[in-house]
């Protein structure tokens, strides 16, 4: 028997659980640091809006009944603690009869807590990787723990999530922007993506021929390779390795929160213990069969997933395919995809303030710096992923329009800056008024592009920008409250 023929998934489960726990830990840290100023009691989108506009049935969340910052904080830090326990393999410390029930309870608790944040987070939690983490995390509860192996059917359900993740992303590109079909998408993507990282500038300046090959490779990995996830070994592992390499390149060249890291964790399900022990300096014990009740739960889970997959499967096959959509309030089976269209120009909103009593043509404006945005043309792009700066991401979407009419939270942001709100200030990299508050703020819209190699050698800058309009005219205390009333 060839080494990769071994059918055990004990080591696969260990790697998968540890990787997923690390992502959960990061996600709950983000919630602990950012949820309250973004969507808490006095957030940019107050949690009361979620409670007033939705029913618990539509968007179940612990915060529907307890919409308070105190409860939000307790839930976030509880998630951090439980994630740390999962990362350390806590359930496996228990005697064998208790390991599996403890594992189920732990992973369901993580899923339920994070579901509360996603369903109550409104615009700031409207990303595809939120549903993906919930769907993947729910399946993780049924993989078992301790010396027993996982139910094979759950491993295949993880492959099904990975398939929809990758194949959905591939089809949305082929059906979307022409630049994916003529292989020019990456001529501008590295420059116009939400938050470029330090390598993005270099990737943007790779030869056009290389970009064409990249797009072709993208189509192969996202459209053809996913079918091999369900093939016998070693072909499933070959497909998994191709997916891991592809996601690794995306991590090197951009900041996409934990989307790529989570996809890599999902891809662990394409391997087997035999493959892993053949290529890595690790060993796997001989695992016993999962307990009968876990096998029954796994089959019931498979039936539910099959039933809930009808809508997502139809969506994938539809000419009107939509991406990143949850088909039920529990986010059990969803559709995924990214960058079905590519923006050709990069717009940024630059927020500024002044302490002068009156605004005149000679007013000196000071600039607020965000943690991941390229506000200062001379600042090198930062590597922030897999951490997720939610305000920075929403600013990228907001800048696509010439006014904030589609981003009502932006006016609330300006009001918080006028008030000198400390929680909001903590979301920013630097505030030009550390000892006081501005008398007026404004928002200016710029078009940014990467410098050429020659421009960078001459100026040391990473970006060139030109002003294209005023996003919000200068406003002072009271002006925005009247506007938002």
C-alpha cells in the first residue's frame, strides 16, 4: 500500500483545529478592539439600529436581547479565551469519554459567540470571510477529539466548503469583468485593492506578460483544480497544495483579512495522514473509530448541509451568480467569491481637521492617518492581514462614490472626531489633535496611483495623488448633528 493511501485523518484534524482556532482568536481580538466603537451602543452604526431593524429570527444574536457594550466586551474576551483553549487542544486533555462532548461544546460556543457579532455588526461585518468562518467553524464541532479519528463525512463537508469558496470565486470572475477574460485584471488590481501591502508595489510593476500568466493561473486554480479536491489521493493533496500555494501568493501581495489563511486551513482537509507523514517530519497515531453518536451526528449534519446547499449550488450555476451571500440566518451554507470586478482607479478619502475658529482659503488643515490606508504618499504600505482593520476596509468602499450618501456612518465618524471620542480615535493610526479637538473637519477625495520605479527613486514616495473633489465640505460642531437628524 502506498503511503498516501492511508485513510486516517487524525493529524489532519489536529492541524485543521489548531489553524481554525488561531483564526477565531484573531477574529475575537478584532471584535474586542473594534466592535464597540464601530457598532456598539454609541458606535458609528449603533447596535440599537440592528435591534430596531431586524427580528431575532432574521439575525439571531446574543446582542439582540443584551445590546450593551458590557455584554459585547464580555462576549469578545470570552471568545478570545475559548479560542486559546481550542488552540492549545484543550478538549483532548480530558479523559477519552469526555473529549468529544467537550470539543463539540467548545466549537459550538465559538460559533455561537461569533454569530452574534456577525449578525449584529451591520455594514462593518458584511464580508464573505465572516460567513465562511461561521460555516467552517460549525463543521469543526463535529470532527471529534482525543484518540478517536474524525468522521470522514465531515472531512468531505469541509472539502465542499472549500470547493464553493474557490469555484465560486473563479466563476464570478469569468462571468464578471472583461479584464478577467482578456487576462488584464492584474494590471491594476495590486494598485487598487482595498489595502495594498509592502509587496503590492513590486507586484504591480511586474511585466505585463507575467500578469497574463498570473490570471491564467488564477483561472486554473479556482475553476479546474477544485474538482480534484474530491479525487483519490494523492491527487486531492496535489489540488490542496496548489490551493495553499495560490493563497500564499495572495497573502504575500495583499491584505485580505483572514480570507486566505482560512482558505489554507480549509485546504488541510484535502490531505490525509498518510500524505502528511510522508512529506512532513511528523507521526500520527493509529486512531480508533469515532463514537457511534458522533457518527450519527455527522450523518445528520451531512443531511442538513445537503438540504441547505440547494440554494448555493443553484447560485453557482446561475448566470446571475451573486457572491458572499448567506442563505440562512445561521450562516450554515453560503456562497463565496471575490473581485468579480476590478476597479481601474484608486480613490481615497483624506480626513482633515483644523483648530482655527473660522475656515478661510488660508486655513491650515491637519490630516488624520488611518492604520492601513495609504493616506501619506510617502508612507510604505503596511502588512496588516490576517488582522482586519474594519474601518479602513469600509473607507475603501466609501471612496468609490463622490459623496457619503451610501455610507451614512461616515458622517458619524466626522462627528466623533469633532467630539474627540477616544474609542474612535483608537481606530486611527494618528490624530493631529492629541491634546484637544478640532473646530472643523472635512473630507477630501483623491485619486491615487503607485509611483513608477523612476518616481520612487527620485522622491522616495510610494504613491502619487491628485485631488478630484470634496467628499464632505468643512463642518463644525452642530453641523453634522443637523445633517444626520
